C-alpha cells in the first residue's frame, strides 16, 4: 500500500542520490521501497481493469490469460 510516509522516504532517497549518493544500505532500502511501490501500482491497475471487465491478453494474443489451446 502506498502511504505518505512511503512516498516521502522514496523522494528523500531519490534527492539524496542526486546530491551526494546513497550508501549500500540506502540503495537496498530504495530498491525495497520501489518494489513495494510498483507492486501497489500494479495491483491498483489490475483491480481497475477487472472492475471494468477488461481481461488481459495471454502471451499468444488470446483474451484468455490461461490459454492452453495453442502450442508454444
């Protein structure tokens, strides 16, 4: 879940990275926070698409993400 604190810390680390660089610990924290942020965004988009009745295409181009009728 994206919180104000999460966004604040992401922005703090991004600003520090530009100005003076980050320590290895801070780089690891930044990576972890980005993962949380992106997972939350993906979940929000998926939820919105589900609510709109839009199904993702499978890799073969079908509208069934669990397509099993094609040989790959």
